[in-house]
C-alpha cells in the first residue's frame, strides 16, 4: 500500500475548499441539543473530540476479549480513514460518536473472523463456484437486479443481517439467526430515527439481499467513510491502493457465510467493484460480471442526493456544489478504470445491461442474464419476473427526488466529459 499521507493530494482537484452550501438541520431535537452542548463544552475545556485509532483498537480488543494483533494493511486502511475524517470529515459530536461505534464494530468483526478462520480450518475449503457479480455506477439499478436474481432457486445472495453480523462469536454457529435478525431490525429502527430520509433512496430490510460493502468495511476499505462524512480524500486514497488483500479477505468471509448457510451460485453486488474490476476478476477467476449502465445525467445527481441523505444527520454542513464535482470526477475515474479492466478481461466474462432496458423489460433482461450466466432455467421463476416496471414521470411525495441544479452540475459539462461513453452505450 502507498503511504497514508498520499491521500492528502490524490483528490485535491476533486475536493475544493469552499463554504458549505447546505446548513439545514435534519437531526431530531435531542441530537441537536447534544451537539450544541458538546460543542460549547469542548470550546470551554479545549478538549479534542477527534478519533484515535489506538483507542478504537483498544475498545475492540476489550469487547471481543481477543488479543491477536491486527495486520498492518488493515491498520493502515483504518488509519487512513480516521486521519481523513479528523482532518476534513466535518462531523458533529453525535456524528463522531456514531462513526466511533461503527469502526469499533468493524474491528470486532475482523478480530472474530480471523480467530474463527484459525479454529475451523474447513471454512477455507469452501467453494465459491462461478459467482455472479452485479456492478455499475451507484444508482444504476444494481439493487433492483440483485433482488430479482436472488430469488432464483439456484441463487445464494448475502442477506443484510448476515452481512452486518458475519461472525457474531468465535463459533458463529452458537448464535441463532433470529437473534441477529432482531438485532439488525433494531439497528434499522435506530438508523431510521437518525436518518429518516435515507430509506427513500436505499432501504435495507434485515432479511433481504444487500451489497458486499459491509464485508469490505471489515477490512477498513469500504466506502461508508466518504458517504456519511466529508472525508473525500479517503476516497482518493482507496483508488491508489492494491485491494487484493481486501478482496482475499472478502473471499474468506464469503466462505464463512457459505459454511454457515451453503449455497449454489452466489449472486453478489456492489457498485464500487467497478472501480477495482481488475482485482475482482483476479481473485475470482471464474466470476461473471453484469455491468449496468445509466445515463450520467441521471446517475450522478442521484448519487449526490444519496450522499446528502447519508450525511445530513452527522455532518455540520454539506457543500452540495463540491459534492457534485466530486462525484462527477469520481464516476469518470471509475468508468475509465473499469473499461480498461474490461478490455483486458475480454467479453466472455462480462454482460452489459442498459438501465432503461432493465426497468422497462425486466423479464426479457433476466432471460438474457440466465442464458449468459448459466443459471438453470426455471419457468416458474421466470414467470414471476414482471414483464415491465412502471416508471412514474412525476415523483410522488416522499419519494427520492433530485436534480442536477441541486448540486450545481452543468448538463453540458457532463455530456462533454462522458460523450464517448454515451455514444458507445446509448440511452433508451
């Protein structure tokens, strides 16, 4: 891995210094009062409220009663995240408390997983054969397609509760799934209170399929850090890393989940796989990738809106203009890297899916996917897929709505930056 200090310059052009343009408060009154009191108390005492990796590690060791040292690569990743958040995250007091518990939880997961892998050697002998990966920019229908394919009788998709608690004890078989499901539902209710608008854009039911993100967070190399905070330079740091160790540990986690609940064909999804497609295809040499494409004029403001909804409860302010510029450039970076990886991999392992075709003709698209991926044909299952999904021209009240102008995005600039991509794939 590159030096942690490299993160300070990787995204300089993506992270301009500007005054926040969003200053509305979405937190409930008790949290607002807590933030106000803590800010005044810290101002009076001069006490620092920064996050300390050493303290977070100590808390994880105490909570798990495990003492094996965390490997240097993982420490560097969590250290890069903490450094970035402390420097630019712009979290409220409650936001720091939330992120602190989040990081401790992921370190605890890591410690328990490593210990479990040592104690039960047969986990590493589990086979993850011909997995199907769904990827593409954020807000391109990856969740919708994942949920469709996860219902295939041959499919095994990771559920949210098991992604959040992949190894709740050194012998995870001792913990009943229903207990973990209840724990996840409680966490969802708490998150729903803290971020009531987020579920409009991305609901996460405890017993439904979810994305690989949550397993990568156990390596310190997930994307939550720059979604719920202003720590944009951590996003740049991730781009510069060799993520093979993270993908190898991700594979071990899939084997652990398969050991607990065996499956046939794993169906997985995470938009961020697009940014590291080379590594994914190297670690999973028999993987098949479904790459969903969407008009950048729609995908970019949608991810900006998602990031805003994620940050509102935890950040002091959000610069929407800077957020728009960041995601436009980050999307461009991901696309460039992915297209280069695709060229090296060849077309046999990758299927392109147009978002508009997926939404308007899901049954036809799923039939095409079944034919290409080698999933066993199942007429009863195929007949359950809707022939079309209605898209309302006007978003109903309470739905996820967004616009380019909210994030100071120029449609002509986007068309110019992505002209070759738009010409290559088109938009129906």
